[in-house]
């Protein structure tokens, strides 16, 4: 998460187990920006060594500092 961010809401779905020693890659995509409220809707995906989806989710954060547009 960006510096100064506040996590407003998070929905997580655990799709497959994660085992000790596995490398996990986190992928984050900005789905929506509500500029007037400084709110960002993010898609979060975690995949394991075999590129198998282990976690997927949606997060909403608030941040007045970051300007990505």
C-alpha cells in the first residue's frame, strides 16, 4: 500500500493453499479511481511458483498524497 494510505475495505478469497517455502507473487491492478474522494479500488492477485492463483481480492484505499493520474 502507498505511504499515507488508509485501508477502507478488503474482500479476500482464498483459492488454494500456500505452503511454507513457496514463493508468492503479488499483482495489484487499479480498477477505479474516484478522484473527488481520493479513493482507489484495487484488484489483488497472489500466485504461487506454478502461477496458480492462491488469493484474489478487492481492496478500497483512501490516499490524498498519491497522484497517479
